[in-house]
């Protein structure tokens, strides 16, 4: 019997269900498969439907919570999701039929995040009869992660109020232990000019020309932001900088309708990533002040608006949760993983927002094409993640509470 027979069998079942988060397909079916799976393992399981807080539609948003109760007063949360992004075109494998080939298992969701789910359930199956496992484990399997998580993790943390002593988000890579993530700020600048005939530019004010002035001051602002402050948290291995830095990207520019019309309006959007260990509200105020000043100095007719803010978060790299994860990776792989903060955002923010210490880890290795064509998971990563989780929970009481 293969060492991964259980995990591959379950992964195959999960991958065969197209759980596209845009269309909310097979949510009910998938949550029932997971519920039955947990019961087969002798674990407690319950469904929490997040549709109750959503006003836009009445489609089910079943989230599954699987309980391994060891009668402990310490509970470790494991956070995963079963929804997926659409496969897109160009696959050489069937995205909805798990194909195992040369140490890899192909399929949409194989790594993100159905691979994470099977590693967690595989770990819980082992921990159930393991007497050295002395903490409770609550596995959270949400829907809608890929579309913001309102009926998923947000519902579970804010309404159901699921809490734990610490949380591991199993929706990340096995290359490092992630102890935090950057915050995100989205800005919108609406530039006004005066529309006119391209043959008579002197009678118009070209909104694109005006917008370019603002884009170039945003480039200066980016340099200033980076020079001003850098994080105390290391950046992921292979990053161009050793510590997490602020990033600003102009991501959208919309203007113009026809070649011979000088546009009267131009819409600029940017994405600003904060340091995990800074207050994003301060950055928001500074950014608003900078742009308003520039606009006034240049005499451009423009309105600035912050349209989205999501704070970053971090868990101190010396926290027992991070240490136990580092020790476990050393035990299982012979080598301790480095600790770093994520450059992107993740669901850890919701739990960190209610003061639960969070770390992230999982089978989404670089190069496994998650969200891309021919997504796969390395079989060795499924067992690595599972075995690390088992190790963290063995004598976990002492490890997590020291
Ligand atoms: Zn994911």
C-alpha cells in the first residue's frame, strides 16, 4: 500500500468536482464529500453556510469544519479552501481528472488548495490514534477563498467566531515558513481634461497628457516609500531584497475612445503593498497627502480616492507557533525552513485580525502552476506537509504554549 494512498484517493475525488468560485459550482457536493470523509475517519464535522450574510444571491456557501478533539484546552486551527479558479485553455491533462505521473499529480486545485486539504486530513487521520498528540485540531475548509472569502473565512471568523490558540493557513508554499503578509491599498485617480478634435489640440486639454504627469510623480513616490522604511521581516527566498519592502504599481490606465478625439478623462489605478509590520492607515494618509499635493503643484484637475484597504499582519518570528513549525520541518526534512513574510496577501489576515497568531505553509510550491495551465502538486510535498503537521501536534501543548 502506497504511503500516500489515502491522500491521492481523496485528492482524486476532490479534483473531479469542478468547484469554480465564480459560478459556485458543486459547492454542496464537495462539502458533502468532505463531511462524509471526516465522519469515515471518526472525526467530528459540521457545515456552516455563509449564505446567511450575503445579500447578492441565495446560493449555498457551505464551509466545512472538521474537529479532532483531544480534550485539550489548546486548539490549533488549520485553514484551507476547496474552491478553485477556472482551468482556462491549453491543458495537456484533464483538469478534472487527477493524473499521477512521475511524482506529480495534475489537476485544477491539485496544489491550490485541494492538496492542502488532503494533507491536513491525512495528518488528522494519523493524529487520531496517536497518544503523543495532545492538542485539538480544527480543520477549516472554506468556499469563496478565490473571490474574497466573504461567505467563507470572513463569515467563520466574524459571525461563527471560530477561534484557536494559533492558526496555520495551509494555502502557501513549502519553501519557507510564512509569518505574515503585506497589506494592500488600491488608489483611483480620475483626471479631467477637455475633450476635443485632434486637429485642434490647442482648443482641448488632453487628459492622457495630464495623467502622465501624475504617473511620473507616482514613480518618484515609489522610490521615496522604499527609501523611507523597510520591514524587519525577511522577504521570501529569491526576492530581490533581503527584507520586505513597499511596492507600488500603476496597474490600470483607461482613456480615449477614438484616434481623432482628444480624451477629456483618464482613469488611473494603482496597487500599493505595505510592510506587514506597519500601520496601513498611516500609509493611507501619507499617500493621500502626497497625491493631493502633487496635483495642486502641477495644476492638474484630478480627484484621488482610496478604494480598498486591507491591513497586513505578522506573527513575531520567535513566537512558539513559528518555532514549532521550524522544528517540525527540520525533523521531517532534515533541514529547517527559513522564516519570511509573504509579498502577496492571504486569508491569515482574517485570523490575525481577531488576534489569533498565524503562520502559513503548504504544498503550493513555486512552479506548480497554481492558477495556471497544468497545475500539479508534488507527491512528496503532500507527505511533507502532512508529516510536518503531525509533528507540530505531537506534544503540541508544550510546543505551542512555551
Ligand atoms: Zn489558495
